[in-house]
C-alpha cells in the first residue's frame, strides 16, 4: 500500500494492546481538534468524545479479540489502521 502522505510503500502489520494494561480494554479514540480544545484532556473520555462525533477504536490483543490491521510508513511516521 502506498502512503497517502509521501507515496512510499507502507508496511502491513497488526496493532495490539500491551500486556501492561490490565484494567479492561484500552481504548483509542479519534476526535476533531475542536473537541480536544474544548475539553480538558484529563476529563475527555472516549464516551464524551463519541458524543461529540468522535470515533472509538477498540484494540484487540490477539487472544480474546483479533488484533487490528494497520500499515505504517516509517519515512513520514504515518499509520493507517482498520477499526
């Protein structure tokens, strides 16, 4: 897959969670800059971000839930992933 930023070839892999996270599934989320600018970062939960139009990205560990597929460009540090 070609990187949308620089055009170099991206490497396919999997995105997983670390064994260090023992309090449930860690959650990543995407939200617009406006959401991050309006809410104090320590108070912004995935639930609040989702209510503001954000997208929650649940990560699998490959054991109980499949890992997410992702592509990385080491040249420009771009990551694309399925969620």
